[in-house]
């Protein structure tokens, strides 16, 4: 298992180094660039086209979401140090299945498409990525939770997701959508959700499923954990909203998975410090960064499920 994960890391670094070299034209001096101005660009384009072909093959036959709902997750993960974790998430919605996942990859891709010469990235993103996935099937109530570490897929849970929501008559607007309030007691917290029937199908962040509409906001009573509506996302030709269940999973017990996850969440001192795991300064806040394990690299003293 570790051999495959480490090999995946090395392969990822080698591919990144190759891509950077191609983009920067390393190994070609200024005089040669004048003679062959398009050589590096041609190689880069060939690599991009190959990646597109591989992606097309991987997603062949996959479901495509009708649309996605963006959220900003805000979580007071460490009350003692007053550290809040923020992440951009998206729920991809189709009639038969929904998928809650990080929005970072989609957001970065679309920003680059809109700003091909732009520098610094999309400032609207929190730049934190947690590679956990929640597949939900509304007709049966089935919830499948998966996790990705580099190229390995792990199956965390496959069971019915049932919530005892109490729907009220209270209403409010979120954006342009008429919403209705529902409450839920779960995991030591009282949750409030606002859902709308103005949008087609059903969908919700993570495990807050079971309402007759699309949930646009969820928060606990103390607002220590909340998912805030951040707009809709539609499929476009070069960035479709695919919903694809992994075809195979790593053979690991829950105990083994937790150990593997911890190894990777603590494997790079730079992002460990950025994400708060090694923070000793009570005034420290996570900075813009992209840890590969996102929320799982944080020092948590205020668990969502108390």
C-alpha cells in the first residue's frame, strides 16, 4: 500500500516537473527559441491534449450533473486558538445521484480558462482541498463515502443516510430562491437547514440529505459549522460536471486508513504549519494553501460530531 502511494507521489512530481519544464521551455536557450518559437508550446499542447484524451476515456459513461451548487464551508475547528477552516465545496446534482466534493479543481480549471494569462489564481477560492466524496442516491437514501489519497481510492462507508428533519413554516430568500426552514438534532448539535424547491431535483451538502428540495444553507445553532450558498455552476464543453463512482478501492481497514491519512496529513512540514497542525501561536490562522488532506491536516478540538 505505502509503496503504491509513494510511487504515486513520485510519479505526480515527475509529471509536474515535466509540465513545468515544457511550459517554461527549459533546456532551450534564447537563440534556439528564436529559431523554434513554437517547439515548447507544441509539446505542451500535445501533453494537454493527451491529458484530455485520458480524462475523456476515464469519464466515458459517467453521469453528468444537470448543475452544481457551490458552498463555502466555514468551520471553527479549533476553539482554543480560534482557528477557522474554510473550504469551497460543490454538490453536483442529477435526478438519480448527487455528489458532494471539493470545488477547488473545478474552480481553478474554470479560472484558468477565463484568464489564460492570469497570475496568482482565483482570489475567490479558499485554496483548501479535502479529497472526500459523498455520493447520494435520493430514491433509496443510499450514501457512499469515499476518500482519495494521491491516486488511491478508499471506501469509507456505504449505508442508508436517514435524518429526522422537522420542516417549519418559516421562510426566507437566499439569493433569488425562496427557501423554507428545517431543523435537525444530530451528533450533539442542533442544525438548521434552508432548502428550496425552486431548483430541480434534490441535493444537500455531505450527509444533510432527506429534505424535499435543494439545501442552500446549513448551520449549527452556534454557527461553528456552516455551509453558505455561493452560487450555481453549470456544465460547459471543456469542463463538464461529471459524477463518477471509483471503479476500485484500496484494500484497507478503517484503522489502516486512519493511519495512512495521518501519515499524509503530517508528511510535509510547510503545509502542516499552514494548516494549523503544528501551530503554537494562539493568533495563528490558516493561510492560503493547498494541503492534500485539507480539513484532516488541521488541529481539531471542536469536532463536528461531538
